[in-house]
């Protein structure tokens, strides 16, 4: 079967699309290219259309959360920049100016539609630290309970390592996972995921539904987007991987349409729908898999992969064939089979120790490490999250 045949293209509204109409808690992520014109100034018509749709869904009793890029983009024109500066300090200066402009616009428009908003500025560190993760979750739930629409921005002003490709795509999926959302909608400058790059291949067709994120999906996702935005399709696939494995449906749709949020929430055939897994992992496992930073990886053989995926087994050293990267005991790593990530988990050994015990049976571990007792598992199943 060829790579393209692996992708299921659905022509009509599916049962999975009908599930979107039942979504009660919805996260919407809006990119810079959707919020601004090519000259960097805010696209007021588009921003108002987004706010109106969010407000109307909130009026229907749905719980709405907005993750917004655009702080750097909103600050370009007032500072006289013709394009996004490459210097990090200049980007942060633009973000410092643009953050206030963007929030003022959102607050003004939401107030006109009868809704109160609250701003939360985040960096990736707020999800990688367990205590911050829990505090963020509690704050978001409190705002939702109060009927407030949270507006979440990446804190570009201080987060040096966060001004990079696609972080807000990942951030939006992380937020959706944290609040146990039913649906994540990512508005982009493209209609969705295509079978090939539509700018190069005229035969490329839009993929309506992706039920499984295979390596081929990553292959056809392409590179970065416009000069104003930072998130390419590849980072959106990474976001989809977080979302669907957290039990959250995700749709990538074009922000150029004035009704994309409404159409998706009504189950309409717009964009690309990534189907959520049936079960949602426990909060601790969601943080472990998608909040904490990945520190390395191990490759496993076929028997080990089957035991993990089919039988819910722990990762045993006997099935490990290769250690990738450096990591310490208690850190989160990927489990790979045939170069495809099948699971993540909190490891019981440092990388140097796993390199010593890979391929050996559990009763041999202590002797290999020259200790009296040792864990029988490299990763216990209670600390392991299946991704396939």
C-alpha cells in the first residue's frame, strides 16, 4: 500500500463529525496570519467574526477558550516594522507593544457581545512543571465556572525559547488536554491537511478525516507557513498528536472564512478532522506525556511493541534494542518501534544504565548494574501512555 493510500479521504459528513456537535468545552486557536493583514496590521473584520462566533457558542451554553497568537504581529506596524524581525530582542519588543493592543481589541469586542474575558500569559514552562500545570488547570476551571472566556497567549515578551515555530499550536493542544476539552479548532491560513503541497502539486486534495496519525501524515505536512505566522502544518500535526491522544477531537480549518468556527462546531465538512481516541488518559498521565519535556527515546523490538500496544504491558529491558539521547531516572522518554513513536513514559533508569541492561531479562538487571536490587521494568505500565 502506497503512502497516499494510507490516508483516508472522507467525502461526506461522518459519524465522527456528528460527534463535534456534542462538544461542550471547545478550545479555539487563532494564528497570526489569520489575525493580521500582510502589512502586519490587525484584520478587524476577521477578529470581530472570530469573537462573534465564540460569543454565540458561549450563548448556547458551550464553554469557550481562546488561544491567540498575534502579539508579535500586532506590534509590528506600530513600531514601523515591515516584517517580523529576526532578532529575538526585537521580537520581544514587538510582543510587548502588541500584547496590549491585541487584548484591548478582544476585550472591547467581547464586551460588546456581552461576555467577560480574562487573559492568561503562558510559557511552555507552565505546563512542564507539575505544580504549575495543576495551578493552571485550577485557574482555567475557575474562570470557566465564572462564565469568563479565557484568552491565552504565549508570553513572547519573556519566553526567549518560546519565540519559535509552532509553539502556540502545541500550546493550544496542551491547554485542550489540561482542561479535558471535547474539541480543539485550529484556524490557519490553509484549508486543512492536503495529500500533497497544493502550491506545488495541482492534484493535491484536502483530507477531510484522519483517524490515525501515521508517519506518512507527518511526511505530507510540509514546512512552515507565512512570514507573519510561525506555525507550519508539521507543528499542527504534532498538536493533533497531543489532542487526539488526550481524547480531544481536533480540526484544522481556514481562518479566511468568516464562519469556520461555527461550521466546525455544527459538524459541517470544513477543514481536516483528527479523530480523538475513545478514552481520555488520567490527568497525571496527560501531564507526563504531553506536559513534561521529552528527554530521549528507546527503540524496541516487535514483541515488545506488541506487548505494550496489545496487552498493556510495562516496558521491559529485554525488548529494548537501542537508547537514543541522554536522560535521567524519572524523566519522560519516547518509545519507538520502526522509527515511529508508539508510547511515552516516565523511565526508571538513566540512559547509561538502560544501555547496560537492554536486551536482558528482568532477573539479570541487578547483576548488570552491580546493585543488590533494581526495578524489573524500564517503564512501569502505570507510568506509560499509549500513542497508537
